[in-house]
């Protein structure tokens, strides 16, 4: 029952993509929650009080390939994508996202090894305006790329996973930009090689656009990053300065009107 005056609502959604859950596994999941929706490919539950009585990281490690958490009041988001370790070149992936010992860290995107799997954790901040100011200045508006319908988030994330398994690394570059925006990279760090197909915002696929929105990636940072020639990598500091300059110029034009 909804509490009067309280807008707390969170969802936990897990997907088995590479294989179906067995009946034994579904019974084990039912023991965790008697109210959850459980099918051979999905475990879903929502709460307006309490919470999931299990560690999502452990559930992904044992059963699932994709996990998505959303929370209404603060706009929190958390996702995990599981990959077969022998399909992933960790050396290449570490160029774009940090590798950590834990499947949960304070980084916006990170990978961790779990037995024969690689876990990609996505953790955009709840109120991006605070972290955005640290990287882009007080003119940052965290709502510009935050228009996703919470109910539609799982599909683009599943497609991101499919693209990465197929060797398309463009999503990793988007995640690298998110780490730049969040102040996780040194100003002198050099932009990694941009995967083919990233030359302007207007050519972004719907999947990549949805990922950028899910991560609350600043629109100006994304645009200036894709505008720069691939043959001339920039430093993190230069990218941030260019994004702030672009935003300031656009706002001056609006004021003049």
C-alpha cells in the first residue's frame, strides 16, 4: 500500500538471456520472494517498503545476465551485465572502464571478474547535477539527458550487452565519457581510441543514445567528444573545457534572443 505523502518506489529486475532458468533455480528464487514475478527468463519485484532479501550481485553471478534497479524518489539507477569471461578481452576493456576487485564500486562503470564471468556494473549518480558541477561547472543541467521512461531501460541495456559480445566497443567509449564527467579521470589523461562509428551525435544508434541517457551523460560533453577528429585525441581537461565552452556559448545565444 502506498504511504500518504511518501513517493518511495523501487524495482529489481533480472533477466536470463543466454539460457533459461531451471525449475530448481526458479524454486530457489521463489524462496527469496513469494511476491515476485518469476519466469524461466525473468525475476521481477517492486517495493514501496522493505527491499530485496538477497544480494543482486550474487543472483547475477548464479542465475542471470542482466540486472536493473531503479528507485523513484532520488532517481537512483544501478545495472549489471554479465559476460562469459572467454568472450571478453579485458585488456582492451580496461582502456575504457576500470577493473575492480568488487562487483560494486563507487565508479560510474567498472568491470570485475567473477569465476568464469565478467561483471560490468553501471552506477550513474542519483543527482547528477552535483557531480556534473565538479566536472563541467555550475552551468551544468543534469536533466537534459534524463528523459528515459524507467520501464523501458532493460531493453536497450540488453542490446548494449549484445553489441559488446559482438565486438562493438562503442558503448565502452560512452562509459569512458561518463567517467570523465564524474571526475574519475585525471585532467592530463589522454582520450582512448574511439571505436569506429562514433563521429557525430546525430549518427548515434538508438541503443547508444539510450545508454548515454541511462548514464546521465552530459549532452555537450558527448557532442564535443564526437566532433573532435579521431586522429587527434584530446586530454580529459581539454574535453571538459570544450564542453563547458559549448554550453556557455549556447546559453548566451538563448539570452540574446
